[in-house]
C-alpha cells in the first residue's frame, strides 16, 4: 500500500511475512499464494506491499541463481504484491517449535551475518518495483547482550562497515539505494534508541541506520518524541519502522491480571518483560520469570508480545497501541516523513491464547487485513492519502 505524504513523498506500508515462516524458495512462493494474495484481495487493492522474511536457505538460492530471483519477481507481479523492505533479523528456523534465544544467532561478529545481509540487499535490489529506487533491510542489534566485550563490539562495528561499503558498491552497480537498520530489542546488546545511537554514531556509515519497532520502544518504556528527537539531532536515519504493539498490565499484582498474563506465557518465543520503576525499567528475559516473582508487581509491566493492532487484549490487559499512534505522529506527521518504509509486524498470531488464535488461513488473512486497515486509518488521520 502506498500513501502520498503532504510533502509529496511516497510512504510505503507493508506487512511482514515472518508470520508465515518458510525456509525455502518454494515455501516463500507458497506463502505468496496462500496468504499474501488473499490479504490483498480482502483489502480490495490492486497492489499490496509485503515485507519479506527470507531464511538463509531461501536467500542463498535467490542470491546465487538469477533465474530463481526472476521467478520470485514474476510471482510477486502476478499476485499484485510488491517489496521495498526485507526483514533480515531472524536467520533461519523462525517457524521452529521453540525459537527463544536462537533468533539472535548468528550475531554480528559471525561472518555468516554479513554474507546473509549483503545477499538480502542484492536480492532486494532485484525485487524493487521499477519506479522505486530505495529499499531497506532490518537486522538484529548486534546480538543477545551476553558475551559482548569491547573486542567483540569492535568486530561488530567493522562488520557493519563492511556491509555499508558493499551497499555503496551495490548502488554504483544497480542505481538502487539500499540501507540496513538495526532494530533495538529488549535483552539485546542494543535495547534502546539511546544505546543504538551510541553505536551508530561510531559506525558512522550513512547506509547503516535504525529500524524503529514500536513494540520494542514501548516495552522499554521509551518516550517516542524523545527517542525520535535524539535520532534526528544526531543525524541517524530511521531506515524503517515496524508497527507493532506490546502487552501492557497496569496492576500485575492482582490475581486476575496475573492469570490474564499467564495466558500469554508460551514456549515458542521470548517475551521479555519490563517493570516501570522510579530508577528506570527493570526486566526479565521472559514473561514466565516475571510471573514467578523476578519483577516488582506494584508497578506497570510491559511484555514483548506482539499483539494484533486492531484487537486489544481483553481486560484487565491492554496494548501499547497509543505508543504506536504517537510514534507515527512524529514519524510522518511533520513537513516531511522521517521514514518512508512502514511494516506491520505481528508474527505471534499462532501463539496467542487459544481463544484468540485464528483457526484457519482465512481467519488469519482477515486479521492481517484488519491490522493493515487500522494502520491505513492512522496514516490518513495524519494527513497522508492512499494512492490507488
């Protein structure tokens, strides 16, 4: 979906396909047929943006076989789909029964991460619509926080510099401008925008910027205006923004609140949880640890659980959708957009409490279409106009 900003720029809205994880090119082609095209049809649009997640095996095939890339591009065109952004955070295995800490490997000290990210950039250059010259790839923020001393941080900085120089070469060869965005996430070496700034200013490459995920921003109890203002003041580009909402509990000490939270404690993904305290957020690596007593219960909690944008959790819980809305105001509500790539990223549909899970592909498509409709309304409320 494309929108015209009052300043004249085009803003792209997509949804991320990591909700339909596939490891191979054939699996990706099947998800376009079985999931993405049905979402487009529900929205009544001739064209729908998707943020592709390409696992390592699929990326290797597409980067190494020009015919495979042409096949994917043709299938996108045939099904009325377009791609301007890729999700390069998970490397592989995102559909496994247990993902948890595995999603943070390989980290940015591992050469495989550089190869994968550069492959994604070259793939995206071949997938961009003919009238689009800019693409974005989001990536993990260095890696999980443990084990990162000064030496490994320096190695990661050098790796990002390598990627930046290869993106420069790609631009010279193809005329396509690709950028990579670190995505701060609770529990990682880079959890907040302030931490990201400290590293990005040291890396100092204009093609390496930030991916602002509104669930992660909210989970860390960051203020959108302060975070975005600091990025602008430092000249750090917001490469893309992932539109997502976290789980919020005002009174986690109450039995009914704890019971409601426990329904979201599941074995597949990490749900890092933060308590708001007078000295800053305190956290756990997973929701179950918080419920077991590792966090103070007399103050609000937020948990890294991407809840559907259009369907707020039933009381006594709520989502951080207001944080998303405020973030959008700062991102696209000014004289010019601070980012032109927006991606709805609710990958947790299949691990929602049983009464909220979609039981068929049709119901999943209904839910994703409803999320995109809500995001569309948030954009038009801020003065953007959808381009037919």
